[in-house]
């Protein structure tokens, strides 16, 4: 199963070059030029890593990173022109995994992506959170509470069989089920 990287970059030339490098390394790639596009992709697609520019036309990248981090442990690498220490520390405080200032070396970025994905793979399904809450495709599955909610927070009734199918999901990177199955 290919790892899926989401590039969030408003400069289309930079976005295209990043996509080319990643595809050459065997990654599946989605691209967004705005925060709104990023959030729409995250609602529909399972993403293994986000490359996030901070200077987007519609929303600050730090705000987006905080929003993503509040519901997911997906690795985030910031790629930005912002060089200030306050920006770096702010990004790291909210939980981004790395911070690279433009211009950056593409080979270094590819190695950082590979290392982050290798580490996140060892941790299991990144959709599973502390407390047993899983997020996928705009849905929230509360395993201990045995409830499923849509993106608007409306709870959906599940039969025991439906719940069991959702609660036991394969690792998105390996396709393997947990050893408890």
C-alpha cells in the first residue's frame, strides 16, 4: 500500500515540484492550495503525512495545523518562508513533527518524510487516539462509547456487527489487522 502525502502549498510551481519528487519516490500525492481545499481532502481521503505551508491565502497554516492535531496524529511537516523562532516554536508546541524553511533540499525532505512514516508505522494506526477514538473520512468512532458520529456531530445507530467491522480496521500503511483479530 502506497503512503499518501497531502501537499498544502499555494505556490503552484512549488506544489508541482514537490508532487513530482514524491511521485518519483513512490508516494501517492494529493494537492491543496488553500486551507479549505486541505480540509475537504482530509474529510474524504486517508492521508499518511501532510506537508503544510504556513502562508496560505485563506487561513494561517498554524491554525490549520492546530485543527488537524486536535483530531489526528497524522505527521505534519511545515514547509515555509517564515524564519522566525517564534513561528518555529509555535508550530512545534502545537505538535507539528518538523519545520523546514524555504528553500530546502528536496533529498533531505524525502528522508524526513520516509523516517516519519517509518516511525508512525511502528506506532500502528494513526487514526486511533488516546481514549479509543478513531477519525476517518469525516466520521468519528468512539470505541469505548460504541458510537459513530458524522462530520456535523450527529450520532448514527450501528448494529453490533457494523460496530465490530468499523472498530477492527487494518493499519492504513500495512493493510494488516491488529493481532487481536
